[in-house]
């Protein structure tokens, strides 16, 4: 009996030990499994993050390729893009209705004038500009550069006090240097519009008056006609009667420009209230080169 009890105790003890060992052995793999699982999760998370990033990149790229591009805007026409508004403002401020120029105020406003000239330099006429756009550009350019010349040589009593005032190539417009002569003779006079002679002003008393508004393409026909009529009706510059004419020397210096479509008298009769006889006697007034201030 005693032996039986001892045997049972030994068996129970052995079972307990085995169970403990099994439990320990079982726990280790579980712990290792837990670590592995956590590592796997981390790796999965990392992989998932990477995948998401890659997926986002792929989706973004896919959108660029798949979505159609917006339609291109219509091609801009280069003409009519240049505004003479800045020049117009200067004229309104510093030129009277009668054409007297305040050169001292222009000099005080020389920065604004310089900006306008710089705008001219970067916006030279293009091949697709209309004739009126080109005319307006070069008329305004001539007048602005003439004032620039005067204020840079101040004080002067006459433009003729400046050495070679019309021949100096002082202004770079686009990729070319220009003088006032270049603009008048090589550009404007070759455009077959004789009325430019009453729009461009050489800073002198006997010149046509400087208009105190800028020339613009949309109004150019009216502006040139007005300037011509004003000059012809100014008795200080021209005296017009039916049988006798005392004209500005502009008509003598540039006579061929006014005879493109008939005689000089034919041209004058288009813009005067007096009907001039074809046999009217013509003489010319002295030209006063004093500043038009």
C-alpha cells in the first residue's frame, strides 16, 4: 500500500514537471511568434506605406497622362498691343491747347518720359501692324525723342543750338539706333502720307503746333486732318487767299510730298475754307527756329 502511494506521487510529480516544461516550451514559440508578428506588422506597415506612396505617385502620373489638356488660348495678335497712354498723359500735363511746350516741367518729369521711350524701344512695329498703327508709333516717337533731345541739352533757346540735332543717332529702338532724320526721312516720308509734316514737331515756333494728345491708330485719320487744317488756318504760319499764298517753308522743303496726287494747290484746297486759284502766286514766310515754349 505504501509502495503504491509512493508510485502515485512520483507519477504526479513527473506529470507536473512535464506539464511545466511543455508550458514553457509552448510559451517560447508563442512569444517568438508574437515578436515575429509584430515585426511582420511593422514590415507590413512599412511596405504598406511604401506601397501607398508608390500608388499615389502612380495615380498622379496616371492622371497627367489620362486627363486631356485644356485647349490652347487663341494666338494673340501682336498689333494694337502697344499703348501710347503714358505719352498722352505727359502731353496733357505739359503742352497747352495752343501747342506751347513747358520744357521745364517735361524735364522735371523726365523719368516718366524715359519710361515711355523705353516702352517704344521694346515695342517696335511688327510686320502685321496696320499702316495707321505704324504711323502713330513713329509720329509719337519723333515728338517724344525731340523733347528728350531738348531737355537733355537744356538750356537752349533753339533746337539749332544743339550740334547736329537731327543727325545724331541717340536712341536705340529695338535692335537699331535712330536719329530724328532717320525717323522722318527714312520711315515716315516713305509711308506716302504728306500730313505727317503737320503732326511731327521740331520744337520750333514756326513748326505746326504740338498736339496735346497722342496719335493713335483708331483716330489717326481725324487727327491728321485736324492737325493739317489747324496749321493752314494759323495766320502766323500761313496766309491763304484766293490769288495769293504766303506759306510755311515746309511746303517748299517737302514740295514733292504734297504733289503725289496733283499740285500743291490741289492739296491745299482739300483742307482750307478758301478756294485757291490754280494761278495763285506763292511765296514763303521766314522760319522762326526759337523754341515753341
